């Protein structure tokens, strides 16, 4: 699952959100950069430097800082604003024709002019290549045709109504590339990137580090607070990442520290001069148990419901995640329009063994239900295997199940899921854009990313209606129906909704402006002060 594939606190209040929006920077941001350069450590990989392929958190982190999109999410907001575009709007009430006018004088980091030809080329190229690890089929499938009546105008004609299109193109999927630098029918594989974003990619080594320098040609709403960023990769090695930030080899660590380490660092550093600080931010990252509905065991809805009656999410997030996540009772998380809690309403927040036993009996099963829970290390968080062992422990303690846990590397994991070899497995999700559509259509719509064989005529009939609704508040009733249907059929079991964390030394500031529900990690908001 997406990108993705990967943590939320309470949503921002209206007053704070307004304050954040007021600090978004000028219409024409600074491309020179100020202050010192920053070194950041991360355990995620950057799987691609080409926007036609990368659809993972690490790659989108790179895209959001190197490439511009027509629209972007300002800090503290889930409503996109113009970026490379001066203005964008739907041309009709059906949300099928979307027109954007570009900012004048845009240039790529190589000095080439950015025109409507580059915008159209970028989208056509992603769709043509249609890479299995890219965003084409999930994010851009509604595009029917793209017209460029002049150098400054781009017109998207859509196959069907899609009111979420502005949010989709504000994501990494909307990255604009130089048409002279990227082949139209194959991926760029040299590890280089040419965009018009806040930074230029100075160097990239997939195993060690990526170096970002300010893009002097940048013209947009962001204002740089540093003179560059070096991103060091730790390949899932939590101990090494922790040691690096403690020793000062990196200024900050983002994604990949062990939950216990975050808690220990926070407790040890409270109020101490020169200590590390833990910055907590909002997120809409979620994690689900996924059930293969054609499996001989969990293909029976009674078994799936019994599991839902048995799992104790509160204990899970307390003991495994040390309360750095929150129990999740719906596929649409808290803070997103239309969020409801149908799994809480139907199955409760504590185990109900009598109801679980009745559900198993309704499935025609006598004796213990034998299950293997399949996981993969690192990809969906470093605590995933420990989490699954806790889930197996809870299931077995009920006396109704005989569950064990198996873990395999991610490449093998994905192949086995596609082949239908697993009955129960884990999937994480970091949203592409903060809208209920992005937590439902990828899972239950056409070409869904779960590969669990679940189909629902009710949900399939609702999703196109919500996509056509320009007012997202007006979709609440329909998305409530979708959430209720999922709770009844249980093709997935929502487990938790996370929070974002970064650990930094006291010289680093600005991280609070880059840890929000948009999932855009903004290098340019981070600054580094001088040593005292």
C-alpha cells in the first residue's frame, strides 16, 4: 500500500490552523536558502528518484522537496493551494474539466523554462510507463486527455467526475519533470533528478545518503530556513540511527527509531540543557489486518468477525507501541472528513469471547481456528513483528484460536500476497492526500491495492458518487455507509492510527511545521542554530 505503506494526534483547531496558514511564505519564495545545512537520518529507503515509479514514503519525501506540483499542501492545512500554478479550477459543475494557469517565469534547476508542455508530458509519461511501483493506476487513472492551448495553460479532461483531483495532483504523483531530461516510455535509472522545487538533488547514493542543495531557480510559496539538507540512510538499523542522533552524527532522526528508544529519549531529556528533544506531530498513517476473502479459513465472515471480537487494540498500542499510536476503529481515521467508529460500535473495545465463539460457530467450524499471521519487518514500522506476536497471543489466550506468526522480506511478501498464499497479513497506509476517498477507493475500488479478493456492490456504487461531490462535507453520509459496510463484512480490521515523531538536538527548530496530516515532510521549514 503506497506509499505506501506506513503514523495521528488530535486535529488542529481552527484558530491554530489559520495561524499556520498565515505563515506559509510569500508568493515568490526564497531560492537561496539561509542558515546552516542540516543532516537528517532516516531508516526508510528512497526506492526511486523518478516520480513515474516511486510510490513509497522515502521516494515521496524526495519528490516533495525536489519537484514542484501544480498545487501543494501548505503547512498545517489539508486544503491544497496553487504552487507551480497561479490558479487552478474546475471549468464545469461536473468536476470533469480542470484548468490550471502557470506562474510566469518558472524554471527547472538546470535553467530550462518550465511550460505547460512539461506539465502535460509529466502526467502522460507516468500514465504511459504505468510502472507497478508508481502512482499511475491509483492516483491518475481518471485522466482522459490533457490539452495545452498555450505555454501557460494546462487543461485536464477527466473520464469521470473527480472532485479530489486537486488533492491528487498536489501530491508526489503531480511532480513536474523537464521533458528534455526524462524518456517518455521508460524510467530514469541514473539516480539523478531535475525539478523546479525548493531543492535540487546534488548527489544520491541509495545505500548511504542523498544531498540536497537550494535550487536558486525556485519560484514558489516556500521560504528556505536552511542552506541544504543531507539525508543519511540507515536501512532499518534502529540501533545505528539512535546512536547517530545521540552522538551528533545527524542533527535529527525521522522515521525508524524504535518506539522504546523514542520514549527513553523523551524521558531522559526532559528539561536538560543540550539534550535531545522529541517532536510529536499529527499523522493519518494507519495499519490494518487484511483478510484474503477467498482463503479457506478467513474467507468465512464468521471467522473474521470472531477475530474482530477478540483483538484488544488498547493493550496493543500500550504494550507494543508505548502509546505512540491510537486504537483505530474505522478505515477512515480521526481527523479526516467523515470519520466514524463502526468497529467500536459493533465489536467493542475489549475482547468479547462469547460473541467470538458464536461467530466461529456460525461459520460452521468446531475446535480451534488455526491461523498464520504474515508480516514483513521494517516496511510497515519496525515494531510490526512484535505487534503480530501480541495479536497472536491475544487470539490464543481466548482459547478459540491457534495462531502463529511468520515474517518474510518485503519482496517475497508482496509476491506471496499477489499469489494468494496468505490468509491474514498486514498492510500499512500513509495517505497520498488527506481525504476519505484516499482511505477507501484504493482499498475497495477498481484495481485495489489490498489483493484480498474483496468486492462489495454497495461500496462500488457509493464511491463514484463521493468522487463527484465538490463539497467534501457533503460526502459524510456516503462515507459513513462505506465504513459501516466494511465493519459488517470485515475484509480488513483497522488496528491503529499513528503519530509522527522526530528526534532532534536543541539546535534544530521548525519541525512542528513539517509533521502534519498532509504527510509532506518540508525540508525547507527546518533550521539549525549555532552552538552555544
